């Protein structure tokens, strides 16, 4: 079902991409990231939530297309900002073209991404369309706020972050746009506005944090081919993960100095040997195990929330799919 | 009047900027570019067009705020893409902070910039609000398309551009968002949707091209303090201006090779001496004079269009202001 919903969304994306010039450095590149085959969590969650609440694929598809386009735009800019090398098994857009072109392609996807929800008006009426538009606006706002927090931590090389700081940051950067808003938007459309979307916030928070921590763990221990990014890339990028925060709270002063020195070095001058050493310390100090336990704990919270919300709804394939997607997001190994 | 309308718009921008965290690397920076004091052409044109068609400042202000916010977002990303050092007399945002933060601030301004036109619904009703939204969508789309053309020319180091290529590029990159859409949106709101906005396209094209060519000339010959950017910066950035295209069509083969070699060198390794030499050639081959004549010629077209459109309207301060703004845009020396 994740695949089916993803492929409907991808087909939809292609319907929205103009078949005109400039192709080489714009419209051809706009389809590049989506065509690499993301997992399609966001449209999957959104479509399933809509159908679980009695709506149809047809009613929700345009909103799912918007979510996926904005997600890809966000990835392209995020990759430039993090100076990442790989995405979904291929060089990032700024590596295969250049930074300027990648920034502009992201901007173009952001504007293109608003056309589908603009069309909602025709199918869903003005009231629901407006509500969805404000959901999307809030989603992007939270994401850029979370991103600003993370980028600020890196710029100022803050050595004293707590787990609470981390969870607040990924609530903003990840949870809203990966889980909360896809569920909220799906349920708003499926219920024709009769559901209070705030009931999904705790579920989305638990899912999103669990998902992000799992994602960060995979970055350190996954199979590179299946994962599609360079293993340990997050350490080289200086990403403040739960593991790094855990390690920095427990390592000895010498190790702490080594880590802060490493983080204050410009990204392209950082030594891969030191990154490997930090990874070893994460293993030795139990930081990875700690993160795994935290992710499972949050996933438990997500399941509990799921049952309390969805037990009121009739049993449908989409409801079962939502349950399985929560388990899958947490147990995935790539 | 330009100042008045600009300051109303700036006050409006500040009303839309959330007074909350994250401040240091987000909301504080969002007001930085607008606070530097741009010329406010776009809101000026938009507000004056609205009032010339019988509307009020109150009806059009939110749309003017959107135009100015999106303009500033565009500048921030454009400055990153061009690796520019100065903007409005100060270091560019990516120079004073870093690239990642600048990209994210631009993204945040883009999403913030949509809230004002979303509010149009309350004052102007759904039909006009929708029309304005589509105008803004088209405006941003044209701008990113024009940007893609220009960035592609640089990336591929195309040596054979014609004046027609250049004019098509700035039609997309500059004219729509600097002139055509501000006028169109103002007139749509002022006339309550009774004016066909396409009547402004030729005027906006003539104004915008004249404005951009004048801007490019100033980059080469203006007083640095008043202009606010480094003089000759466009040459160092490898910007394809009318002057460069004119020069490359007329210089001798040795000079041509020097220029293409210069343009294929990474931007931060280009020799300022060579840039100076190219500037000398532009003077010697009459490229700057040619551009000045072209700008005046296009400005003449703009005035002719202005009279043919606006002679039907009653004489108002705003109509007179629009006429003078055309003259000012063309004759300005900073």
C-alpha cells in the first residue's frame, strides 16, 4: 500500500511538472529527487488517514502531492545546507550540478508544490481548501524554525545540548512535516473537517521522534547500499544527534575536547579517522544502544496513541495500514 | 510617495514577523534585508496602481507586503547563488552568517510571505484573493525559470548569447516580479477585478528591461557608497549582461578567449585585474554606451505604453507618481 500510494503520488507529481523550457537546469531536475524513489511515508500517511476517516484517494491526492513536492524541496535545500554528498543512492543535486542550481530547483519545487493544494478548492470547497492551506503553511514554518535551531547549534558549536533540546528541535524540524501534518491533513479531508486535527499531535510527535532517531541510528550502522547515504555521514556533517548528545554528556574531558575541536573544523577539512573514532566512542559509551531504546520507547507511545485515536474508527485496510506503517517506520533497517 | 509606500510596507512586514524563537538565526534575520532599506519599487508600483484604479492603501497593503517579502527572499537566495559579497551597503546574509542559514532564512521568508495574501480573502473576498494568489504563483514561477536560464548559461559557460536571449531571460527573471505583477496585482485589486491585467504586460516588459539594464550599467559605473554593492561585481560574478554580450560579439579572438577563460575560472579565483580589463574593453567597444541607449529606447516604449493605458484614467496623485516612477527608475544613478 505504501508503494501504491507512493506511485499514485509520483504520477501526480509528474502531471504538475510543466513540459516546457527551461528543462535542463529546472524542470528535468525537479523530477530527479522524487524519481529516485523516496519511501513515500508522508503521502502514505496522509492518504491512509483520509481513507480511514471515510475519504477517497481522489479527494486527498492533490494534498499528498503537495506534501511530497515540499518534502523534496526541503531535502534539496537541506542537502545544500548540510553539504551532504549522497541522497537516495546518488550524488545530491548540488554535487551533480552546482549549489546555485540546487537552491533554485528547491525554490521552484516550493512554488510548484502549492498548485496542487490550490486545486483543492474545486474538489473540497473553499473551507477545507483554506484549512489545508494553513496546515501546509504551518508545516513549512515549523520545519524552517527547526532547521534554524539546528543550523544555529552548528554555527555556534554549542557543546551543552540536552536530550530535551534535541527532541524540541526534531519536533519542529521533522515531526510536523513527516507525521503530524500528513495525518492532520488526511483526517481533515477524510472527515470533511469534522475531526479536530490536534488529536494527532501526540501520535505524530511520538512517531516522528522515533522515526528520526531511528534514521540517525541507521546513518551510523545501516547497510550503505540499501540506506542510500554515506554511513557515518552525520558525524562528518557535525549533526547534533541523540547519540552525539548522549556521548558528549558522558565521555571524559579529553574526548570531549576532541569532539568539540572536530565540530569546530570546517566540514570539508574534518578527518574521517576522527569521525570513526567518535563512532567507536558512541558504541563504547552505549550511546547507540541508548538511542535505540529511546526510539522503541517513543514508538510504544505512538502505538498507544494510535490505538486510543483509531479504535473509534471502523476496521479498514487503511487503518491496518497505518498501524503497520508505525511499526515499519520504527523497525525498518534502511 | 515611494518612501511613504515603502515605509507602510516595511511596517507591515514587521507586523507579520513572529515575535518568538528562534530569533538569532531566523526571525531577527528575516527583518535584516528589508530593514536595510530597499527602494521599494515593487510595493510602490503595486500600491500606486491600485489607487490609480480607485482602490485604497488598506485594500492593497497586504499584497504589497507579500511582494516585498518574496523580493527579499529572492535576493537572499540570489546572493547565495551568485556568491555576492554586498547588498544594500552591507555584507550579504551568507557572508555575515553562513550559506546554510541564509538559504533557510530565504525559505522562511517565502513561507511567511504567503500569509499576507492569504489574508486578502477577508478584505477582498475569495474571487480577488484567489486571482492575486495565482498572480503571485506565476510571478515566482517566472522568476525561478529566468534564474534557471541564467544559472545554466553560467554553468555551461555559453559564449554565444544574443541580445534576444538576454531580453528573454530578464523578462522572466526581472520583469514579471519587478513590474508586471506589481502593476497587475494593484490594478486587479483597485478595479475589483474588472481590469484585464494583460494590458500591463508590455508596459512591465519595457519598464523591467530598462530597469535591469540600467541596474547592470550602474554596477559598472555607479558611486559604490550610494549603490551599495561592489562596483564591477557583476563582471567578477560572470553575470551575462547586455554589455558583456555586446562586447563578446565585437571583441577580437584573443580578447574573446581571455573572456571565456575568465568566465570558466571558479568565481573566487578570478583575477580582479582581468575583470578591470574586461570593463575597459566594455568602454572601448562602446558596450556601455550601447546598453545606455538600449535602456533609454526601452524606457521610451514604457512611457508610450503608460500613456496609452493610463490616459483613460482620471488624473490622480498616484497616476502622476507612476509616471514619475518610470522616469526615476530609468534615470536613477544609484
